[in-house]
C-alpha cells in the first residue's frame, strides 16, 4: 500500500486536534448512535434504563469511531488520490498512519471491553461482528474488488439497532430484525446517491463501486428499485404492532416523497442528484423518530 508523503512542517496542536476529531468520521458515528438509541428504546418497550443507554452510547460510539479510523488507515492510499478525500487527516499528513492504526485499535478494544463488562456477551458479539464486517470484509477485501461490496458494508451499518436492542432487551427477536432490515435496504440508495456525485473520483482511484462498474443508468435503475423496496419494508412495524397509525402515515408520506424524487431523477438527463442523498438522511431520522414516539 502506497504511503502518503510526510509533510515537513512544525507541529500544530490545533490542527492536530481538528484532524483527530474528524478522523473517526463523526457524522457516521452520530448516525450509528441514533440507530442504536432507537434499538435501546424499542428493546426496552419505551422505558430505557439510563445506565444501559449510557454504556450503549459509549460502546457503540467507540466501536464506530474505531472502525471508521481503521477504514481511514486502510484506505489512505485511495484517499490520497481522490479530490474529495485528499485533505483528510491521513492523506494530508496531519496524522501519521501508525498513530491512526494504534488509535483505531485502541478504540475498538475499549469498546469490546465496555460491551462485555456492562452490556453482556450478545452485545459484544454483535459489536465485534459489526467491526469485523466493516473493517475486514468490506474495507480490506471487498471494496477494491467488487461493486457489491456496499451490500456487505450495509450489513455492518445496519447492526447498531440490533446492538441497542440486545443491550436493552437481553435477546434478539423479530422486532429487532425489522429495524435491521429497514437500514439494510435504506443504505443502498443512500450510498449510491453520493457515489454518483464522486464517480470520477472513485474511478481514478480504481474503486469499482456500482456507478463505475455498471454505469450511471444502471445505478439509477437500481437506486429506484431499492427506494421502492423501502415502502413495504417500512410498513412492517405497523403491521406487527411495533408502532401505530401516526408512524404509518409518516412512513407513507416519506416513501411517496422519496419514490417521487427518485423517479424524477431516473427519467432526467442528470448523472447525479444530491437532493436524494440529503433527503435519505432526513427520511431515516424522521422515520425512526416517529417510530419511537408512536410505539405501541
């Protein structure tokens, strides 16, 4: 793996701390925590134990941050060639690869210790599975070889609600897998909308994501089918009595809007549409918020 060139500049503490803050991808950490908190709330039937919530936040936050840091460590050669990522902490030389590796491993180890000590073995296994799937299977092996790598990455990204649910409930059941399924389906159109914008960057780095390997038209079609699949998937919580009529109405409205935006993009001449990316984040946040508020 190609190393980025060292930058011979005086040490700048403020710059280092800023680079350290963005190294674990705080946006991804926040999304993971929101999904985990949703799992805790539903797994506790609306009455979460404050200590379970606290330790789930610590364990899940550390594991996500650690996995993201190791992802940055492994992908530092790719990031250095892509315009979008060339100024990240490692390609810029602000943080050394050795430091990032030790930092990421430390976060992961602490996370697993916290999980095992305060939340139980099942949570630890799920936490470890999420880390292994994202860092080893997705980042290290599949990302550079197949456009279907995002499906494996999507599994890792969908495990946080299972982790939160298991922490609060002690076991996994059908309701927990409903949350898992929603995020598995949601993550594909969410990522592809972003990938279309940076298709040239990924191509220059030799990463065979779907828009690079199959082209824009095929990606737009696949994005549409996954968005369409969200409609019946997000209806499940209502029909299994996880949530009530307010959730159902919200899910229908969100899905109609999402499908409408996707159809407009599908039949347009545009090769990228960031409105879809930002709407997907809004979609999941509102959907889970109403699911929590409308629990039966």
